[in-house]
C-alpha cells in the first residue's frame, strides 16, 4: 500500500481501495450564509499534477533521461488495457487506435477522485471531469471542463455519479471509468476518448513539493475554507465543508481564515493546492470559478515541469513519477504501453494549452418549483463539444474568442 504524502487531516488512501464519501444534493449557486452541507472537497489539482507530469516530462532534453528510468515508470503507474471507453451506440468512430501511437486528433478523459480512509470502496464520485482535445497535427491542445452537476443523459442522476455506477461492490476503478466514459460521451455529443485517467489526490502534495513552486495568479482576495492562521502561520483544518462553517470556526477558535491576496506570484505547493480548491469565490462563480482555477493550475504545472532545471534533473523526474504512480489509473488502447503513450505525447510538450469555458463560465441552473436541480449545458457549449468531436476547435475558438479562459 502506498504511503500518503498528506497531513493527518488530509490523509488519503492508496489507489484504488479507498474512496470518497457520497455527497448530498447539488449545491445551488446561492451565496447566502445558509448552505447545504457539501461532500468533501473535490480534487481540483490532482489533475494538474498528474497530467502535467505525463505531458511535460517527455519534452526536450529530458527524452533520453526519461528513457533511462522508464522501467520504473512502467512499474509505478496502474494501466488498464480497456477496449470499451465509450458506448458504441454513442458514435460510429472507434474508441481507440489499433496501433501503438495516436494518429490524428484524439481526446483524453481525465477524472478526479477524492478518497478518504473512512469511505466505502463503492462510494466514489468523479467530482472533477476534464477533457483534453489534441488536434490532428498534434500542435494544438485544448482543455474543457464538464460541470459535475449536469444530469446523466436520460437520468436524473448527476454526471459525477456515473463513475459510482460502475464500481461494483468492490469499488473497481476500471468499471467506474468505463461507466463514466460512456455517460460523458453521450453528454458531450458522442465524442470518443482514445485514453483516460482516473486520478487520486494523494500524489499531489509530493509532486508540488518536488517542483518547489508554481506560478499562479489570484484575481481577487479569496478566503480559504481549509487553511487558517494559527500562531501566525497557515495551518490546514479538516472537516470544514462550506463558507458558513469556515466563518463559524474562525469566530470560535480565534484563528482567522487564510486569505489568498490579489496578484501573480510563485506559490508553494500548499498554497496553490488550496487556491485551486476554493469554490466560495468573490465573484460568486462557485464551481465554474473553481473549474477555471483547476485549468489554470494544470497550465502552471505544465510550465513549471517543462522549465529548465526540472526535466534535466532525473532524480527529480523520478520523484515526480512516483507521485504520479501513487495517484493514477491510466486506461490505454490495446497494445499501447505507458512508454508508448508518453512518447506519443511528446509533440504536445511545446503546444500552448488553451483553456476553454463551459457555459461561458457562469451557472446555467435548472430550477424546478423554486429548487435547484443541477446544471444544464448551453447550446454554445454543446457546439464547442461538437467542434472537439470533429476536430474543429481551432475554428470554433476563432469565431468564439469569448470561450477562452485567459489565465496567465
């Protein structure tokens, strides 16, 4: 069993035995003091970390060095040779290429899974859902988020529960991934996924610590619901679910909430992680704002991991690999190994990752009899997903520049 790199209050289990608790009803976009109790913090940055490592550690001068330690990589990462990532009824296109390399445009599904030691194995949800689209010539890459509160097509269940549906009694992540991929494919217009990753939160802190800092920008002062100033130093306090509970704790304890100050700077791992997890934001953008910061962190991680002095330090690369391996299940086409996947992705290392908004970055809520019933996808967002399916995102973004998240 992998050893967690988090503090006691943030302890996560190894992959894939431990799973997060199931949440309650979806949170309405209201910012009033009275809020429904939320499930544990979704994992934002686990995606940033793990995918950033996979994407960037194969670029430039690091290629030769990575080859020397790739045997360690193969042993660390869990691989599922899945041939059923999507529902065949959703699209006539094949789910994966027949060879060992991706040819032409391809899509990768990324699911973020938060695990806790007290959770049942069959009770996991994919609270973070991202789709990476790579263009035909492998020179353009786009990152899109799927709101977790959109309903599964033909169901009243939220899309983040599609992963739970496939877990079975033993909490099989492979079954959960296949179930989620089929539902998400239908939701986004029959898009196929050539590869996928389920990513746990445990490797995040190790990865950030190995990099040292990451460049992040804060657009407005943001109070944390997780970190508080205790004896003049920020400290993580677990078990606080929402903004109202955070204010109550600060008042009772006398420990003020940590504030992320406006501006761009190099953040230490704990601060970047904390900022990307916040959903109670000054602009009231809620989960959509958090999606934006998740994407921002992925881009920051890619920049940092691709910088000189990181990829050329093979001891550090090896440390990053270990962090990835403890937190990932990778699903690849039949016949493709982890090494093949990494070197297929190497051309992307120089591509600028374009971050795209879902629903224009604002709530598109479904309200029935005055009650919040989740989110819908606007027609502009459905057009965006269709453009990705047909490898026309470059044209779509040119005609709709407003969908781009211009994060630094």
